[in-house]
C-alpha cells in the first residue's frame, strides 16, 4: 500500500490527485453490505468522483446501487434498457454521428431537480482512447478572486436543453419524458446540501445566459467562467477505463468530459443517475 492509499476496515482508497478522484478496491458493487457502503460514501464525499475496476453490474444491481443514494432520475430524452427506465444506454460505434458527453458538462442541469449523482458502468471499451475527464467545480469556485465570488453570489443562470436533445437520440420532443425538453433556472453558485461547500454551477452544454445581464455581458461572463473551469488541469483528473469499470461522481460538484477519440471503435455501457434537490 502506497503512502497515498488509505485502508478502512473493508476498502482501500487510492487518491488520483490532491483535488479530486480516487480508486476504490476490495469492493463488489453488486453485493454490498451497509458498512462497506458507508465507507464508500465517506470516500466519495471526500473525493467527489470514485472509480471501481472489474465490476459485474447488471441493471437490477445498478439500480439498487443508485437507490442507496436516493430516488432514481429519469433522463428526459435518452434511450434506456427495456424494463429499466432509469438505466440509460451509453453506446458509440462506427455508425455514431455524435456521442453522449463529448464536451464539458454537468448531467441534465436543465432539469428543475438535476441529478445529484451519476453511476456509469462500461463493460465494453475501445483498445485505446475513451477516457473520461472530471473537474471539481468546488475547486474552480474557490480559485476565483473574492470580488468575482461576490459578484456571482446572487446571480441566476438559465439552463436549456432543446439545442442538445432535439434529434440527438432520434426522438421527438413530444416523445420525451415530459412532452417537452426541460429548461430551468439555477444559482450560478450553488451550495452542497451535505458538505455546505460552494461550487460554480454553470456548464458549456446547458447554460445559455445569466439573468439580469445584457446579452453581451452574460456571454462575456459565461465564457470567462467556462474557460476558468475547463482550461486549468489542476482542477481536473482523468480516468482510463478498463472493461467493467465503474465511475460514480457527485453531479453537484463535478463536471465531466467523455473523450470521443476512438471512432470507429465501440464504447458501450449503462448509466444510472439519482434525483437531486433544487440547487440553492
């Protein structure tokens, strides 16, 4: 065990870097007891995104794992496993024109109650490529100047989805979860309901404007924040997948980017998300 690793009574936690991310070993996610889950949950709270190798996680077990966190979230538009509406299909191959997650984003921030957590399982990965990058929006907020933090404290942003979901999965808006593609307004700086930590809650995929600012002012501030989030490697970690690996991240404090550098090869798996609270 290296100096960076820590061992609890049941699991070993190996941090990826000082900012976020840890690999957890000694775990079978399909057969968890409550004590092991509590140790995983503590490590997840500390590291924001945690990774597990060599997992067999069929849809029933995947859903059960998500329910340990809370009520399962239903994606507004994406395809799901038959009989499991909360288990989203993640798949890319030689016929794909676009892929899910190929850009920095927070999952479904356009919802009134966006997911609090996401659990992704990939049994099939390309021989090379297909990594996922993660960034801490808490560290991003903390690294802003105090005047900028003060400026953003009362700002509200609009998050929209029609420009993303329309035609993305071959479905019509009328066939989506609510019969329309969602949009919502959320604080630019949100507070984590468990830890009380603050984070930047804007992302390039869904956030379209800041209320109360002129259009050119909103665009300038959002572009500044997007660049601040995305272009600082000290805020980020990178995960290289192996077959059967699982990533679980706190969607309130983490953005991610699924790199599509493996075309025409196959990357395939399933995702479960957990319904969160209204950001505040």
